[in-house]
C-alpha cells in the first residue's frame, strides 16, 4: 500500500455572485458535510486527513450545470461528495445549489477529476 496525501476539494458556483461571507459559510457547510460522510464510512482516511493538517482547495465553476457535472464525476469515481443547497434566508432563493465538497480523499484522485478547475 502506497503513501497517500489526503485533501478536500470544495467547488463553488461563481455565477451566483455570492458575497465573501456567504461563500465562506456555504463552503464550511460543504466541508463539514463531506467530512462527516468520510468520517462515518472511512474513519482511517478522516483521521489521516486531520493529522495531516486538513488540506483543502476551493475551486470555481461558472454554472449550476457545470457544478452538477463535476459533482457527478466525483460520485462516479466513488469519492464521497456532498452537495449544498442554500436555506434562502439571505442572498439566495431557498434550495439554490451553491457548492459541493469532495473528500477528504486521495489528493491524486481528486486532482485527476477537479485539477482543471480554477481557484476561487
């Protein structure tokens, strides 16, 4: 078994023009939701990621369609992904899909799928 470096990838819709605080809140929801999924199903990966410093990268897409495409690519690769819908209390309509998080998971697998996306 090789040495793995784990990270979490968060993908945010740039087309929504969310404020910085809103992006931070939505990304936090995604990060925690995906982490909890990994912690439940792959506790050894969650523990390793915690011990490695909880590496994350935040990337952007330009549409809801593109967000769903990348979300599906992650799921098709059997990477734990969690999609976030806004509650609609502030800037967005209720149910607006804002972002998703993938992992923590093997960095190489994440980069193979999401590596072409630009940093937020």
